[in-house]
C-alpha cells in the first residue's frame, strides 16, 4: 500500500450504552481510532423506494489494517457520518477496504 495515496483522515466511532442519572440506558458514540485513508469511490445516486425516490450516498475507503472494526461502527469524514456496511481484508493484514453509506 502506497502511503502517498492515504491522503484523507477518517474518524472511527463505536456505540456504547451507558446509564443516565435516572437509570435509563443511553447510547453514546466514542472515538476508537483516527486513520489515514484513500477514497476509492464516492457515489451519490437516486434509488426508487416504496414511497418515492431517495438519494443514496456510498463511499469506499482503503486504509492500513485496523483490528476490531465491525459493521456496527461508523465513520466520520468531511463533516458527514457514514455507517460501515462492508469490510474486506487486503492481503494478510496489509489493509482494509471499507464500504459505507451515509446515515440518515
């Protein structure tokens, strides 16, 4: 993996559930990693749904290998938040290809 192509910074968040003062569970997101990445593909498209058309925004990142990343995590990039929807390991722990969609 060429380090010169890793020209973007992404922030990886993980959801954690804690109890508030009243004892009710509250979901919070906490930063688990700041990673240099390459944007492989960024697609904005319209798709038909049951109630009309909706805009979809998908992005694919390539990074160095990051242990423990799951599809329950999310990525913050350029002021937007993306849900991780797919992961592919590149080589033997050489890198990751992360597919994500914009949160609603």
